[in-house]
């Protein structure tokens, strides 16, 4: 009888340390990117009695109190505004803009911004406003 020697098997051990490292890296990545989304600019909108809520996803142009501009949460200058609005119009096919202007900006700045967006092809503008807070009366 012939006896064959079997090679001795080493016990199999699964090392999950690299897997745990990858999971933690992905977790950190998603935590950091989720907080960076929609940071936007803080503006004090003017109040209007007839303000209505509009539930459409429109391109938003924000004008800060210092005159800084953001188009859909992307900071830009007045010179960069026209090409950026043109690109958004081509991308979305909509020629409407929602303008969120701080109540303290000068009308001249607002006019320049409006002029640049019209040059880019925007034809409809929605001015974002807040509803006035109800005043409490002392009786």
C-alpha cells in the first residue's frame, strides 16, 4: 500500500483590518461632504405681505449684504455672472432666476446684477421675500 503525504494545511485566518480602515475612511468622507452641501450665504430678505411659497427647483442667485454673488451656492464675481447664468440656462433649459437679495444692498448693485443676468438670457425673475413677523400688541 502506498501512503501519500498530504501537505499540512495552515489554519485560514481572515484579516479584516483593511476592510475596517476602508469603512472608516468612507464614513469620514461622507460625513465631511454632507456638511459641505448647501452652505450658501446668509441674507436678510426684505419682507412682503404678499409673499408666497414656491416649490419649484429654480436657479437661485444670491446677493449678499456686501455685494458678493452666489449662483446655486457657487461664489462668483459680477464679471463671471453672465457666462455662469448662460451655462445654467443651457444646462436646465429654464430662463427663470430666483433672486435672493439682502435687504441692505444698494439698488444700483441690484440693477447691475439684473442687467448682467438679462444679458445672459434670463427673462423671468422671482424676487425672494420673507413674510413679516406678526407684531404682538400690548393690551
